[in-house]
């Protein structure tokens, strides 16, 4: 099958991969766009895995202010070189991540950052909701699924991306590692908001629409979800 310039251009717009990579992928799958996109995604994951241990000491701190100055976010995103940090693609990623934090109010960066006592408290709460009338093996599987959902709610890297809920924030970053050819790490974030409620556990200011306190990680009593 002849691979045309328009086919390469369309796949490149869809995936963000390089021209040569798009052409090679289309040739390998004989012009099948869906399979070509999957192939490029797999290659992108492989590229990201190879770069994961490389130092990422450059980057930028993105600031985002919303809602008439009553909500603000800072996100530090690192890459390997100042050249990549100045590209529009990298700046757009940092801005999207700041908007993600503003919109979803995550408590942690990754599941590994959640304190063990918070995980245990959440696990116990979920067990109480499920009830004790199930075999332990089935209960463990149920709790495992509920904890995965909890991670997606409170961990930035596990959340569905607000602009495309078919991918997670982690997958978004991996895509950009493949696209830019450098290791990228979301280092840390901070979110500030006026006019919140007060957490009954630690007295921190919290939003009225969140399920978890950002300071102590406790689940707030909002009634049935």
C-alpha cells in the first residue's frame, strides 16, 4: 500500500509522533491508522521506560490563577534540558497540569506518596461500606478495586486527564516523554483556595465539594456518594 503525505500528516496530528516514525508505523501495518497509533503508543512507552532513570534537573514552575484570584496553583515540572523547557509543547504540558490540579484538587502526586495510615483508614472505611458478609478472598479483590478508584481520585498521576478522560495524567506525561525525547517528571504541586470549609479532623481549610481533606487525607462525611 502506498503511504501518502496526507496519511502521515493525519497520523502525526493524532499522535504527535515524528514524521519518520509515523511513516514507518503506517508502512508496518499497511496503512491501518488504529494499529499504527497503537504501535506508536507502545514505542512511546518503551522510550519513556528507557529514559526514566535519566536526570531531569531543568524545567519550569507553572502558575495558574482562576476564579477572580480566589484559586491558585503552582506546579513544578522537570525535564533534562533548558532547550526543551522553553518549547511550547513543554509549556503547554505544564499549563495543562496546573489546570488539572485546579480542577480536581488532588492530595498526592502518586500512590506511593500516600501515608500508610491514610491507606489503612481508607481501607477500613471501604470494608465497613461493603460489609463483612463476604469471603475474605472476595473481600480483598473488592477492596483492591476500591483502592484503585481511591488512587484515581486523590493522586494526580492516576487521575483521568481533564481534556481527554481516555488517558491518565501519567499517560499524558509518558506521551510527552516520547514526543520531546527527554525524561519528564512532575516534581510537586501546591493548590491554594479562599472561602473553604474547615476539616473536623485537622482544622485545615477545605473545599465544600471535595471528599477528602488535602492536609490530613481523611474522608469527609458528605452523605451517600
